[in-house]
C-alpha cells in the first residue's frame, strides 16, 4: 500500500510562513492525509513539532540538511 504525500514548499518563507502554508493545506484535507513540508526557516525546527502536538496531528519524521533546509512529514489526525 502506498501513501500519497502532498508537498507544501515553504522554502524561502520566514516565520510564520511555513506554518501558515501547512495549516492552509491541512484545512481541506481528509483525516489521515500525509504532507511533506519543505522549509528553510530555522524556527521551523521548534515550530513544526510544537504545532503538530498542539493541533493533535502526527509528526511522522523530520530531517535537517547541510544546506540549511528542513523536511517534515506530518499526518493529519482529525
């Protein structure tokens, strides 16, 4: 079984841009939808996990790359 992942590209956006872009994508998505958030904002390292926890969604994975970019995979819980 494969999972469809929707990419939200927020590279180049500063806080709160990445979270605003992610929240917009989540708004109309069905429960269980999986999103990949790409960001370059260093604040996303703490913002995205906090948002996932506070909103009741699941942070599946997070990665930081040598070029200063970040990748998060988040699943919509409700």
